[in-house]
């Protein structure tokens, strides 16, 4: 799932400064799940914006809307009417959503209300951790299902760096586990430590040609 | 099943009586809840919340909730101002005669507006809130103060009452109840600290009991000396007043806890306050208490050794003489306020009640349990005991004991009913 | 100095307990009320009733019976009045004194001396109190002895 | 057509004298939806309730607002009136114009009263009915544990007519209770026999719980027994896994000296073949674990026994004697009277081995001097800890523990035996409750609690007062993770999309989930966002 | 709503405490508006923000003492939420102290009045 | 002219290298001072590459200075700052100027340095870097293109014998050995038992590789505690911290030197390893004192 977090209010205020009619657009998928851009966050941002602007005696009128997936043109089309009525849109969807909206409403500025940060999963409620770097060349078969490319602070492929802290914690954060220690333990448990002994040649960082594009063969 | 034999009479509406009543009522049994006072809740309803930044687990906040539930429970019938006169019959079929004193104030009608207190001519007022700090909140009439009981014709409160809740005419009512079982939960008396004359309670205004302190906290929201209204900064607690001595050869279970929690509360309101606790043995066991003790042992001065005498100095301070056992020295120290951590004594009425019901007292004056495996059962089948009338307990333990008594009562009722049915079947 | 418990006379407490007045000594739980209430301990910290009981209980026979402090007690019975466990310290002191004589730690003549001191002190106190009370009511009953008059001046 | 709202105002028999009720009535009558306004006082007494009832009936009122005192004590009174009039009790609000208005302000408060009534009316307009329903429940109970309290609970539950399963990790029941047995004088074997003979009790031993799901009245428990996995259904779970003791000892001490546990000392005392009786015995207490009462009881009992049976010299080293438990003060007195010596010290004594004996060095506060003792046997201090499986089982049950690792969160409302999850209970040692009378009390408490829930085979509860809109739910699991009562679970709607679903029986209607739901998919009748915001938005309008 | 104080009161603690304050006739400012909630945990950011939008001078969220919440975590979660709300207010240059969480027990009417006075003081300090 | 490092590794019983940290700025006089002081007392001068992710004068630059002043330089190459193109280019340049000893390291994380917002590269890791240098030595670049001119680097790498858990580290060492290195320079060690255990492990796989024990003198209990918390891969045992805590004020440096010398002596006398690598950053002028106290001068 894509994880995002709300942008600082300063930035949002700056983006919306020239406008008096704005739509706050939420997205019902990833960003709802990570508490960044669902219906609830839309309402909070809208309210906060209204308060901010009324304190500046620069009233703003705000519409609120959420769609199921902002990265789908058909779904975004549902709120077309609302978009027409406003001068600008602030989208709480991930970068894909923001761009879909911009593309569909080329005459309206669409601003990002969140920073899209990573692909991750919840560790517990309200805490998400990065799990996948979308490198396009999955390595997980060799590492016991633990991705060293994003979960190791240095993205090393051949084992831990020399900086591992006591108890197998990461050099840069004593609260985080060293990915390679995790990999070691996992592979040991599976009796597949030989995988860790293999030499892995430098990675192909062009496995996905940027910008990425996938054509399903079936279609 | 015989319907009346499925009723239970709970004697005493303190926290354990309430717990028993609620538990029984919730499992479908009709409960008479008898209380000799005008209001329910007993001692526990007058305890203050001892939370600082975090809850100190004193459980005082549990009480208003339970009272609320009791008052509105359709299967509990409250009989306030009432006492037991006679008992006959046996398990499954007790006949209890109760006397209900004339209800000068109809609790149903009283809306606690306070107009009666305003017009009452006596000082102190003869009609006043039950205890200002507790929920529910209703008014009581003190026969010893009321002019009518001194032969005068005062009628001010009755006339002033907007809901016509006050009446003086009428008599005590007697009625007979049929119940299957009884739960006795008559609670305790606080040890009368006047009996320890050398500590000056009752003589010196700034020697108080733990219970007094609880009430000051609820009434004032903070600690103030009753006479001067000043916030004291130097306070001593004396443990085991009325516990662990010749006449009370038991530990009262609650005093170390409340003394420490009140100390914590005092320190919370006024971090500069100096609090000293004089003790013999600290009782730090109990869920959640250990943390609390760890936290406060740095800030509270604990002195091993209990004072023998308190003298009031000319300036009104209290000079305390004690032996600091850790140093082996006789010391004198002065305090602005001395709090006596008074213990739990058997209720004065328990002797009479024991005679009326035919149940045994233990040699320290509490109701005797059948044996150590059956602390809710008495020598009479169908009569159970709950809470502090069996021995000292704190609020959680009283509640637990009350619930356990309900459990036992429910069990014997079902068993005796099925037995009766069995007998009937044979006839 | 470290006290080696294993080398002490553990029988001592039973011996004291079998003396008249010493019966309850073992139940002492050291709350300190005896010492706190003691007028002698108040003026001389060397005298500590609670500690004397403690020493007996631990079996420090020689130390207790040969000590000076057991002779300090003035038998005012304050300690007994306050003890929550019914330990009769004043009576225990009597027992200890008897044992001290019996076991030869002190000479019987010494006991006599102590008794004389007690009588003397009582007399002195009595005279002083009479003098003070008398002066208040301006009575004329009896004159204090010289010693008592002298003592009163120093107060 | 807007629903008809009736507003009933009470001046509490004239005690609210700083309100101009005529002005109030004039203002309130204009509020949208208000079709009827009545001034009845006192409203809460029989005559008032009667008038209210007939008014509701006569004027076909559909929802009710009462402006009077606090709902805390009168809400149920008026709800009853509504229900008698055939209305749903939830279509009702109160404006507290007494305790929270008239009585706390000086001077005229008419304006505030109007506003409070407006707030109540605007909330009431949005209210929806909540139905009650009887939910059927499974009447079987699982008791986990095989010790004294577990056996006792099983027997009493069975006596109360509830089928019970007793699940124990060990192969035999009643192990590990020797100590308690000795102290309290009960016969565990007789109890085990009774359990075995009880048709209503099934014993699974050795067995362990490996997974639980479901909620009160309908728990699914997966159990591993002898390599096999079985699935069972229960209406309630009782956890009685007890505690374990650990000797608090310096690790350096060699095992060739006689440092023993209380249990070992018990065995020695009972051993007819014991050749050498220890002359001097030391006990250690209350230094490492100041929370427990049981070690004091054990020490006093064993010290007395050693004194009586062997005539040993007995010394107890401790910080405080824990006497706040039944009969202990007397036992303590008895021990002293027998000649047991109690040496108190604020710091833990030093223990060393010396020539096959144990040398203890400490300061005796009472003597005021350092002392040492050479003893033949030292009964080491025991710390009472949660049983080994506690942590694992708590995560299987998804239940919180207290700061010392025992079951039952330190929340005053959970005492005596409840967990935060309805239908799961704790008794005895596993919740840190460690003396006989308290354990027995626990057992009785749990029996009546479970009886209350399960005996009739069904529970009356509100239907969908808090509910998830499956259309809006994005299955983010937030509510499931945060529900303090574990009342929410993930289900498939018609075998398709996964969404959260609230179990009506387990829900305690706190609304935490409704506040946290990022998709605003959870509604809480009476406290929906709309209803709360309607009140917020009415504030200050007048 | 011209400078009202909106207080969300938990029905287990703050609400009865307010009732008790009434019964004891302890006085507090008239601009207080109490909204009863089943648990402090029900109070959401949007409720608080909307109150400010409507012109509330301050918002109080009042729940049980930490460790005595009927719903275990309701009060602690809301404490965090209120803390976040402070931040949201500070982000828009408003006085974050005007939204505050108070913990009290049902038998603490003085604490209730104290809390109202405290927030009134803060309103004055922030110059509204 | 200094003896080539590879020859020293082969012939000398106990090899001594020291670390030379580049300056921050363009004034290299201090670096030259250190080079002059140390070049004849040690067998190699090891120049750090933006150590601790703090930007400095380049390793290669100082290596050239060492060479110029008649010392034997060891070039450190980390994977953090350069991608595979830049690394290869730098190596070609180094070799062409006579800098032919390379120490391959992963490099500290950007997060510990002074340019925390930089993009860290790690295009390669240290094992891959070793492979890369072998590729260069064989006359090819990574993409398989022929290179003009001969290249023959002496390759070393690092290891952390006191890591916890140790096993994953050892697996990595195995991979480094398999890739082929001539010397291993360990992270600072303070427990010689750990070093012994590590050497034994390496010997089982490769009995030719030379192992230089890492020495970082600690001059105070506070510094030790700080290093434990903040320097990646360093673990100072409590007994050493206690020993340091007991030294009187002002004698910390002397104590640090004493402890370092004691360890070096033991390493040498007990033949625990083949040499030492002394890292006394910021106090390079004290390195001769250590050598003297250890009996290496």
C-alpha cells in the first residue's frame, strides 16, 4: 500500500493563497487506510483551512469530496461538477491521484496536499513502515522475503555493513532492526543460509525503464 | 419456582451491598436493598478521587456509577431508613420483619434544591444534604437538631419545599418480607480516634482522621485546614491508629494505601509540601499499588516508628513525639496537620444484628465466616456476609466480596428450589 | 561492631518470659511507642526500652544484665500504658534487675542504693510540687527542704 | 414531513428561578420540528410523567426533548415514559437546564436555556431508533488452568448448570498447589476426584490453547491436544493459569549449601526420614518482591512449623511484614510468641556460603547494629511472577496485562475478574491475586458473572447501535486494532469484499472506533458526527 | 457563537462532575456549553475544529482519569488527538492552548470548575 | 622510497599501519606534517574517504601527498558517494599515479555525517567493489570493456569482529575472502578474545590473508560511552570503561595510550594477528607514543 502524510499547513496555505473557492479531494484507497487522505482527513483539512483563512480575514469557500480511487479517470469524473465550481483543487491522494486529477482538469490547478512517501505496511495502528522500493527487479527470493534494498539503510545486497549495533540494530537507528540480521535469522530458520553466502553481483538499476510503463500481455 | 423464595434481602447499601444487589438483580433475582441511613453508598461514597496525573486506583470513582445503576435498576427495591427487627424461617423461606423509620423527606420527591436548608433556623442546619460530596445527592433531617423534635412548632422547611417532599406526620412502618436468602453487608465503623487520647483528636483542630481528609478533598477540591482555611505545607500521617493493637489484633488493610495515596495527592497539589508517614510495617501489596509506592517513596518521608503523643504548641502547630527507630532516637517534630490513619472497626450495630439473625461474631467483632474456605457463608444456611462487616477490605475487595456473596446466594437459592421441586415431585 | 547472632544466648528470652511480668516480651513488634513515651529516654538517648527488649529477644544476656541502662528506668509505667501488644516493659525491667542480681552481675547492695535514690527523688519531687502548688494557693503548709528550694531556683 | 418533536420543560418546582420560562417557550416554539411544547413541573414525579405520557399520545409526538435536570439520574425515568408511549427510547434528548445552567450561574440565564434546548432539539431531529434483540449464546465455558482455582471454578460452574471444559497444560491436574494446600489446609486430591467424576466437566490435559476468535457467547477456540488440533466453541473463557515463583538469589551462590524454597522446606518438614534437623533457619522476605502477600503467609506458617517440629532457631529477614490479609496479623503474633525472630532491614542482606553453612550479613534496624547469622538452611525469598504461558496466552487472546505482567489491565473498572473483552475472565494467581480468601472470592465472582451472561442461553442487547457502513468501509483495520473491547472483526460481505463488522454483544458503545475511522464509515446512533455537530453548530446562534 | 467554551464531557466522569458542581452551586462562567459524549474517545478532531469554526473561544475535552477510563484507552487516545489538535491550531497561528484535555473523576466537581477557570484564563491570556 | 605494501604484508612479521584523516579545507599543511611524522614509523598510511560521512579533502588527494613525501599510501574507497562509473574512474587515476593499495569499505551512512540531506549512492556494496577491482586487475571494466594499461591493486577490506550478532558479519567476511583480498583491517577491537575468535574463523577459509587488528585508543569513560552509542560498529566493554573512569583527571590520553599499547603488545606476543592498524583521529601526533609504548619503534 502507498503511504503518504499530510503536508505542513504552511505549504498548503501558500499553494492556496490566491484562491477563494477550493475543493479538498480525498481518495478512498491507500491514503484513507494510512490516515492521510480519507473522508475524515478531508474534513479536517477543510476545517483547518477555513479557520486559517478566517483568521486572516480572507474567507475561503471549500467543497469537500472523496472518490474511491483518484488514480482512475472514471472515478474522478464523478466529482467533475464540484471541480468546475472551484478555482483550485487540493488533492489528498498520492502523486498518481494528483496527476490524474490535473490531467483531467487541465484548466484548474491541482495541488498535492500530502507527501507520498513509500510503499509500506502498518506495524500497528498509526505506524507504517516501508517495505518495498518498487525497483522492478525483485530480490526477495534470495533474502527470505525481507527486502534489503529498502529495509537496509544502505540497500546492500551482500550482507550487513560493519556498523550494525549491539543486538542487531541498524547503524542509523537503534530502534530499527538491521535488515541483514533479520534476513540471516529468517534464512537460518528456513535452513537456507547458503543463499546468504552466495555472491550477488551489482544490481541492475534499470530493470524498470523510467518512466515506468507496463503493457499487460494478455490484453 | 416459588417466586418469593427467589427474593434476596441485602442488608446494608454500602459498596459491597450494592455490588451484591446489582449482581443478583442482573441475574434475574429480585432484591430488597435495606439501608439504615437515608441514602445509599455508605462510607465509600464519601471518598475522594486520589488521582494525580494518573489514576491512583483508589476506586472511589467506581462508586457513583454503581449507585446510579442501583437507583435505576428495575429489580432492586430500595428500603432506606430501615432496619431489621426479626427473622424467622430458613433457607429458601425466611420471613424478615423490617422497620422503616418515618421518611421525613421523600427521596422520590426530593429534588435536592436546597431551599429547606436555606430556611432552616437552626445552626448547624437540621436539614441538610446527606453528604455534600457524594452522588446521589439528597437531603436528610437530623432529629437531634430539628426544633420540632424539641417540641417547637417550626414548619419552615415543610412549607418551603417546592415538591412537598417533607412530612412530619406519620409513624415508623413495619413490614414483613419473604426472602429466600439474606446478604448482610453492614460495613464498618471508623475507629473512634478520640479513644487514643494522647493523639489529641477532637481536642486539636488540626489533628484529623484519614476520613476527614477525604471529605475535605471532596468538599474543597484541595487540602485546607478546617479551622483556618490555610493550605498546610507540613503534614504527618500516623499509621495503625486503631489497628494492630490489643483491641484490634488485625491490620485494617486500607490505611497504608489511603495514607500513601492521599500523600501523593497532597504532593501533587503542592509539590513543596513535606509529607511524613509514621509506620510500623508498610503494606504495599495489591494490584497497581507497587508502581505508586515506587514513584512516591522518593518524595515522601517514611519514618519507622509511630508517635506516642501530640501536643499543640502556642502557635497552633502540632508537636509530635516519636522514636525514629532507624536511628534509635526519641525525636520531636512539628507539623501543621497530623492525619491519623484510623482503621476499620466492626460496626457498633453488628452485635445486635448478630443476635437478631442468629449469626456468629468472630472474636474481633466482625461477623464470623463459616471457615477459611467460605468467607461469605455464616453459621446459618442462607445468610451470607459481604464486605467489611466480615473484615477489613478496600473498595475493590469489598466489591469482589459482595459479588461473591451474590454468587453464593444465587447458588443456594437455585439448589434449594430444585430440591423443593424434587420433593414436590415425590408427593 | 557486628553482632554474631549464632553466638548469643537464645534461651535468654524464654528465661525473661518465665519471670513474673515478662510473659509477653516475645510478642513485641518494635513499634517504638515505649521509647517514645519514656521520660527517661527523652533526656538520655542511651536508655531505649525498645532496644533493651530487642537485646533480650536476640539473646544478648551478658550485655543486658551487665548494662547500666536497666537501672535508669523510673518505673513510671508510661510504656506499659501505650504498648499495643501488652508488653510490660516496666515489669520486664524489674525482672531483668532481679536476674542481674541473681546471676551476679551486680551486688545486692547496689540495688538497695537504687531504691534509696528512688525514695529520695520521690521525696524531692514531692517537696518541690508541694512548694509550687502551695505558693500558687498562698498556703503556708511546710517549707521545702534546702535542696528542694535550690532545685526549684534552677528551674 | 419532518418528525414531530415534543419539548417538555420543567422548572423543578420553581427552584429554577433565574429563568423566564415564558420567553423560553416563545423562542422554542419557533424551532423547526417542534410541534408541541409543554411546561410541566415537576415532570419526574408520577403526576408529571402521566401528563407527559398523555401528551405524547394525544399529539402524536414522535421524538422528545426534556429540558429539566441532569440526564444522569432521570434519563431512565423519561425513557420509560417514551417506551410506555410506544416510542423508541433512543428518540430522546435532555437539556440540562438545572445543574449545568440555572444552579451554576447567577442572574438571568434564559438565553442559555433557550440555547441548550435548541442544541437538544437539533440533535433530536437527527436521532434514529435503536432496537433491542435477543442474541443466543453458547452455554459452555472453557476454564484454562488446572490448579486450585481452576478446579474450583469448574466445579462451581458445573454446579450452576453450565457445561465446562477444564484445559490444563500438564498431564495431571492439581500440580503446583502443594504450597497453597499446606497453607490453607484443603485437599486438592478430593477436588480432582470430584472434577473427574463430574459429568458436566470435560478435562483436556495435557492440552493448550493455540488460537481464539469470536466474541462473548460464541468463542472459537483451537486447542492442541496430544499432537492433534481440535476446534471448540464456548460462550465464555475463564483464565486461571496461576503464577510461578522464582527464587531471588545471587547467582554466585553454590548449590552445595542449603538454600531452599518454601516448598522444599515443606517437604523437609514432612519428611519422616530426615536425619539432621536444621538448628538454625533463616528466611528472606520482601526485598525483591514487595508486592505479594503469599510469601509472608508461607514464611509465617513454615517458621512456626519448624519451630514446633524441630525446635530450630528461626530468623526472618524482611523489610516489612505484610499483614494486610486475613488472619496474618494473628499468625505473626503467634510466630513471635513462639520465639521466631524478625529482623528488619531496608536493604537486602548479604548472603555468602561459609564452610557448608550460610552466612547472612545485615543491619537489624531494631537493634541499630550490623548483625550476622550463620544458619544451616536459608529459605530464599521467592518472587511471584506470572506463569510462563501468560504472555503467549495474552497475545492469543489479545488481552492487556498489568505493569508486572499479570493478567488484567490496571483499570479500576475491570475489578474483580473482568478483562476488557466481554466474556473473558481471570481468576486468582494469574491476575496477581495471591491469597486464599481473595482467590475464593474471585472464583465466586466469576461464576455469578458467567451465570448472569450465559444461563438463559441468550442475551438482550441493542442492535447495531454502533455500525459499520460496508459501502464506505475500506477495511483499513483501524477500528479492529483500536477497539478496547475487541468487539470488531473483519468479515466478508456476502463472500465478497472484506469489511469490519461490529459485534453487538461485545460492543460497549464508546464510539472510539467512530472517532478513529478514516473513512467515516462507522456511525454511532445518538452520537453520530451529525448529531454532535448539530449541537456544536447550534451553539451561539441565539 | 461569540466566544463560547465548548466542553465535550464524558458521561462517566466529567458530566456527573459538572452535575455535582451544580448541586453544590459552585459557579463558573456562563459561556460554557457542555456536550455529553459516551466517552472522551468519541470526540474527534472535526468536532473540535468545527467548534472553532463556529467561533468557539476554546474547546475542552473532558474524560476520566488516566487508568480509570471505562473503555480502557478512550481518554489516552483522545489526549493524543487533542495534542495533535494543538498542533493543527498552531499551524494556522492560533493559540494551541485553547484546546485542552482534562481528566477528572465523577466525584471531582472542584476539579471541573478549576478546569473551566483554567481555560477561561487561557482565553483571556490569548487576548480574545 | 617506501617498500610496497604487498611486499610488507608478505615479509613482515607484524605490520603496522596508521590512519591519516584528510583535512577539511584546501590547506594540507597539517596533513603533510602528519605524513612526515609517521611515514617512516609505520608500514602504510591509510587515508580515509569522507570518514563518518563528513565531507573532507579526498582520500586520493592525500594518498598522492603520502606518495610525494615518500610514504606508502592505502586508498580507502567507500560505496556511499560514487556510483560504479566514478569509482572505476578514480581507481584508474589512482593506479596511474602509483597509489596501488585499496581498502574496500561500505562506508558509513549519510545520516551520521554533516551532509544529512545528500543522496547516498551505494550503487555497489563492498563485496561487489572487491569483485570490481579484480575485474580491473584483469584488464577489464565492469561492463566488460578492455582497458588500456596494466592494473594490479593490492586489495584489502574491513570487518567487525565484535559485531552482535556475529554470524551475519562472518558470512559477509566469507564472501569477501571468496572474492579475494590480501589483507583485512578490523574495526576497533577491545576484547582480544573476540579478535582471536575472528582470526581463527578467517584462517579456516584462507591462511594467507593478513589480518590487522584495529586500534582506536579511548581516552576517557565519557568518550567510550559516546563511541558505544554513536560510532557504528564499535563496542567498548564495561571493564575498560571502568578502568578509564578510575583514571585521575588529565591523564586520560596517557591511559588511552597505555591501554592501546598493552593490547598491541599482546596481539604481537601472542601472535593473535598479523599486525595492527592504529586509528587515533585528531591525535595523529601521539601515534609514535603508542608505537613506542608497544615496543614497535
